[in-house]
C-alpha cells in the first residue's frame, strides 16, 4: 500500500513527524522517502494514482483563494492524515471524493489551552499591568497597586467564548482553581455546558460579569465581527480580554476605540485580523494591549504530539480498531 508525505514546505514533515512516528508508518505502509509539494504534483499528474494514504501537516497544498482541488491527483486514496489543526481550507475536495480525513486538531488544542490558562492565571493577578508599569524604582508602588486591583484566582468569574475542543480543554484545566466559569456557545445547550462544569450566558452577560474573558470561537462566517466595541464597553473595571482564537471574530476598530478610553482594561492578543499587525496600527503603542505573534499553538517538541495522534489513527484504521478525530462535512461548519 503506497503512501506519501505532502507539504509545500517540505521541511515541515521532519519537523512535525518525529523519527518514531515515521518508523511506525513504515511498519504498515510503503511510504516514499521523498516529500512531495504542489509543484511535484503538477509536474507529474499521473504519478500518484496508486497512492492510498497521504500524510501532511502545515503548508498543505490547497490554501489558495480558489482552494484548488489537489485531491484530484489521488483517485485511489483511502485516507488523508493531517498532523495539524484546521482542515477547512482544503477538506471539501477530499471529502467529496470519499477520502477519509483524520486531523490532529485535538492534539493542537492542548498547547493553546495551556497557553490560555497560563494567561488567565496571570491576568487575574494583574501581572501584565504590573509588568508594564514596573520600569524603575519610582514605579514600584504604582505597579503594585495595578496588580492588587485585580481579584486573583479564587471565587472569580472567567468567561469562555466558544466551547469547542480548545474551549472545553481550557475549562478542564481550570477545574483545580476555585473559579466560576461562564460559557457563550450557540452550538451547545445549557445542559451540555453545565455538564462541563460551567454556566451558559449571553455575550453581554459575560462581558459584564467576568474578570477574564477568553475567545475560542470557530472561524466561520457567522462569527466574523461577533465581538464588538459595545461588548468591551460592558467590561468591569480592571478586567482582561484574551484572544487565541482568530482575529476575525473581533471588530478590531471597536475594540481599539474602547481600549483607548478604558485604560483600566487590557487585551492579550495572540491573533489579530492582520498578521503581522499593520505597521501603522495603534495596537503597537497602546499600553493596555499585549501582542504575541500567534504562538499559542503547537511549537518545538509540542508538534510531535500531532504526528503521534494521526499515526495512532492510522494504526487503528489499518488494524480495524475504533478511530477518532475523523473529519466530516458537518464538523467543518463548526470548526476553527
């Protein structure tokens, strides 16, 4: 059974697929040593008709505006294994041809959730304001006051916008803390959210009552611009907004206008509408905005978790054991 690695940035395969994962694949499949990219497919369109299994990760062909149908090169493909998160930019064509897709979105959710929880814990202590304020001895007292104005991580309210794979993991990791977790999610019922140990609220209620609010909305058309300036206006004094989801869910202009007026609230933005943020953006100069360059997801050794997950699914599929994390058309409508 022939298999191949596919990625436009060929070095991504060795970065994500550990030697152990690659050896596990070899035990089951006759996988080519070469990593193929979009140009290789187009240069030899009939050279992949016998491929039954494809393994990929970040820089998968198909990310262009027109979402080109690269599945057409694999008429006999049975399954596609994607050792990364979102498959939205290429999955339709593969699913339309009856090719099963398995994604490592669950593995990639773990570092994002860990990063988020770390930020929640620090934000509740006023860490970010204290960090920015404590620049010399004369600022010590003022920086300390900025910190103690926050309520800490006991019996406070935390808001989670979107309880998909990442949002659920954040809620799970927050359980050791005595915190009241509130969730906004249009796809889940009150009973389902209560089963997670949280309470369902509206966006308006969340922004009014929570010390820290974290966005994990799926990147779908109905969520674009969902979080508006009016929501930030409702925030309590000395509260924090975190975004590790997608920048498109935020009305950025509205958010900036409120943050300019409300120096007491702050935003921790790992994602923005433009990445990188445009050079003339006020976000760079605002003292209550903290920017990071989209680092919450898997990096370093964390990426190997993604290849281990898809290789697990490959082994289960080929040995007729139960599989997980298979992508369906219905899932695409709700996924980031």
